[in-house]
C-alpha cells in the first residue's frame, strides 16, 4: 500500500509538472493520466479519434505485475455534458511472484497472457482538469493457467491534458 501511495503522489506531481500544455477544463479531453482503484493500477487513456481511445494499465502488487492495453469505443450517455459510456477489448500480460506461485501451486508457471473486455462510464468534469470512470474488465488467461477473471476494473481518477 505504501508503494501505491508513493506512486500516486509521484504520478500527480508529474502531471502537475506537465503544465506546458494548456489545462483542459472543457467537457472533453485528449489524454488523461491517473490511478484506478481495485485492483490498484496506474492508468493512461488517450483518444486517437473523438470516440476511440486507447487505455494502458499497469498493476503492481506483492503478487507481481500485470500490463493491460485496451481499445475503447466511447459514446455520449444521455444529455449530460462530459458523460460517456464505453465498451472495448484488449490484451494483458502478467508475471507473478514466488509467493503467488506458492499460494496457487496449480498455476505454477507464473505467467499470464490473455484477452480482456471492458464496459464502463467515463465522466470529464466540466470546468476542472479531472476525469472519473467506473468500469468492469473481465479477462480470460490463455497462456499460463487458463481461467476467467471477473474481478478487474474499478474506479478511475485521472488528470486530463
């Protein structure tokens, strides 16, 4: 938890230092950098088209790490300025620690590679350089121990550029 808190502080300090670009206070954004809670991850989202974003997630814990890349399609949700829903897919790769392998001996190769889906809502706060998201990110491991994971996703808080 101390590492996560330190990473969060460093992340927001870095975001503040990148003020070379004009602060994004409208209801749309091009790039956002922040954290996602449950499980804890560093997240960056970048729009390559007005309704298409790429999101990268880095999860680090005492069990190892996992990197995920997602391709997301965004659409307006009702008439609320800055509120969108999104759906998409992608892939992940993870490497697990010896303690994880000890707790799960049937998954002993320590590597996980697979596919991910995502569905969620995204809100860019008008008048502030902040973005909030809530999503569910089910995944299926194809390399390593084959299994479905339904517990990825969570609440994201990002600084927008």
